[in-house]
C-alpha cells in the first residue's frame, strides 16, 4: 500500500511539473509545495520514529522530494506581480529575493544530498533528512504567511 502511494506521488510530481511553466505562477507554486508536502508526510513520521524505517519507501520519497526541489524555478514560480492574490507567500520574498533564492538553493542542495545518500538505516536517514526538514521550517518561518 505504501509503495502504491509513493508511486502515485511520484507520478503526480512528474505530471505537475510539466505545467510549472504555466500561466499561473500562484497555482504552479502551490502544486510544487503540495508535491513536497506529500513526500514530507511519508518521511516525517519515519524520521520521528512514528513509522518503521523502510529503505525502499525512504529512497523513493527522497528521490521524489529531490525532483520537486529541482523543478523549483524561483523566477518562474515567484515572478514580480504574483505577490498578491490567493497566496501564502510572504511579501518578504519579493523584498529579499536574493535571500529567498539562497534559501531555495540550500534546500535543493540538501535534498539532492539526501537523495544521493541512499540511507540504509534510521540513523543515517535522520542525519541526511534533518537538514532538509530544517530548510522547510526555516523557509516557512521567514517567507510564508
């Protein structure tokens, strides 16, 4: 069942990123964040010990999270003029685009490193997942309403 959910999430990510260059950056960035959240719902409980470590599930979710990170084009998803409307993106993004871009680049690097690590046990997974989760929290605190 878990593998089916992960496979469905990966397919959803692939499909949704085909539209990243769409005409609605708010809808596109919301989808990007939903795709990331789907993987965090798999990874978070494992990292917290609420679910047993499953290397196959962890690797698949880390790969999908890395794909979502790679598909995040700050210029396309947060262009000038998209700071108003139905969005939870803070105006701080547009006030500090360099800082926001740096935060996103750090997330991308940490997600890539976590996926490449292919952790074989819970301790190794927690070590590589900690920075990824920390990036999410820090970015949301600074750049999300």
